[in-house]
C-alpha cells in the first residue's frame, strides 16, 4: 500500500511539472536520418553555435545560458539544446568532430532557437488546477528553429522551421503524460529538425563537407629563375 501511495505521488508530481500530455504538430514531416558510412578522410569537421531565446509575455527576447527562465512552460535549457545538436550530428557519420564554438569556420552552423509561450498558458494552468484536472484544458505554443550555414567563414544559406506543441491537462490522460510530456516533445522536435536539416544539406550538396580548396602554385622549371 505504501508503494502504491509513493507511486501515485510521483506520478502526480510528473503530471504537475510536465503537463498531462503534449502533442507535437511538426512544420516538416517526421524524418528519419540513417547514418552514413564514410572513411575518416571523407568525413569533415563541424563547428556550431547556439542561442536559445524565450519570448516572455510582454517582454523582449531573452537569451538563456543554461538556465530555464520563468514565465514559459518550455523546459529545455541552452546547454540541453547544445548537447542534442552535438549528439544528433555526431551520429550522422558525416563528421570526425562536432564542436561548439562561436566563430564560423570551414563548416559552421549557427542555431537560433526561439521558444514562444502561449498567451493562454497562465489562465489554462489556473483553470486546470481549479477544476482539479477533471475538465480538459489545453493550449498551444510554438518553437522556432533557424540554422544558418557558414562555409569557410562565409554565410551560405539559412533553414527555418516552426513546430507547435499542444499541452492537454486532463486527469484521464495522466498515463499518457508520463511518456508524452513537454520534455519528450522538446527532444522530438530537436531530433526531427536536425534529421531533416541533414537531409536538406545533403540534397543541396553541402554534405559530405567540401574540403578547403588547395591554392594553385606555380613551380619553376629547373634552371629558370623568376
């Protein structure tokens, strides 16, 4: 009996922190990216930078550096987004190294991630709590990703996507919320965006990474001086 009570308390805690259930509406189709098998010489090196912004209601965009700002249900921090970028790109097989740096290099992608809260977030949360989650309450917010590719320090192209997450607060959906909550939705969005970005980069000829061009040199013939 004691274990049942403990489990119920833990489940309610997850429910209150993560919402009951989160449903993702992707701007782009759900994409799977199979890793490629390239030799070390054929793989390139990737650098990236990331800025995560949280648009608080009635205020300007605020950058998050490893800290979740209050005022929005989004939970992902900048460091978590950075780790997701590094992990997913490392798994593609196109790169020997994937490092986070600020200055654009040979193959560099700058990520700007903007998390927009719902204007109905506060009222929805209060209503859900007031009714003890017996009545269904939901609201939606979106997350925007912009990836800007730099080749040899020069801006090449930008890629944009906006995904929407609907959170449903309703007691009968509590079991769903344990597996499909905001945290899992954020991971799903990041993985799908990166997968689709890799395929688009490949389709446009950016992958595999082009090597630094070797400048032409003039070799003087024996006995000839310049």
